C-alpha cells in the first residue's frame, strides 16, 4: 500500500517521495542483464526499492508503480500519474509530447532571464508568476521553511453539500411537477395547448327529438 503523507521533523511527504527522488533511473537492470530493453524507468511506491525495468514490473502487478521519463537529461513524471498520490500545487508544470509533466529534482540556473520576475524559491530557476517551485524536490525543500506547505491531497468537495438543500419544488422532476399542476390553471396550460394541434372533434348528434303532445279531440256538439 502507498504510505500516507506524513510530516514530523524532516520526515515530510509520503515515505516513498525522498527515495524516489534519489533513485538512479535509465540504467540497465542488474537483475535482467541478459535481456534487451532492460532500462529501469519504473518505480514501485509500495516497495520503495530501486528502479524497475519492464521485466521487473511483472512482480509488482498489484502495486502502485509509476513511470519516470526523461526531458533534457532530467527526470520527469506525468502529472496524471503523480497527482493521484500527492498534491503538486505550487510546482510548475510543463507540456512535453502533449503530456503535462513535472520535474523530479531541481534545475538551478546561473542567472535568470531578462524580465523574469519570479524564480524558484529553492534553486532560483525562472518560473511563471503562479508557481513557487520548479520541481518536486524543491517543494520538499520549501516545506522546511514554510509549515503551510504540504503534499497531502485535499479532500474533494462534496457536490451535494455545495449545492445545498433545494426546495421541494425544484428537486421534483419536471414530469412529476407537470402532473402535480392544476389542470384547470389557464396560465399553466396555455403553452401546452398552443403546442398541440387540435384533434378531430367528436361526432355529436345535435338533433333533439321532441315527443309528440297528446292529441286533443274536438269538443262534442
């Protein structure tokens, strides 16, 4: 199981984060040296061991395994993978090969570019104004300075609580409300009548039969 995010002294973040940041990736697997395509680019968050290759992955099928990728000789991980386990807010994201990624470790710059107004609070790399760190490792370092920072995932808001309790009328389905309306309310059913073509009128016989009166005889002479 993936360990919870903890924070006590220098032990900050989930127990697998620091070991993953220190792990050497993209080396030949020492277990499967005789096989081709044995590059180690996977990491098991449950075992917290060395990097894994695709052949090692078969022994970790039921574990949480993430894939590490490379960009400009630096290790990166897709946001869609890592954001399932930690909160990466404050870390700048990048788009590489149509996928949003974050860097694992710092990438310091000797000098920021011209016009740069925001830099990483740990290594000084140029950042967009809405971010504080250039990598997961830098955010981990920033947690030692700012106790408000955390990798703990925030609970998702309850949609029902956000919507609040609605009135009985608004929560009633439209079809049910239509059946509850007063059938003799002219304002309610005006549009309904206008939208329906008139049907064939019933065949009503309007002839009224009249009963013959009692005949009267002529008076006797």
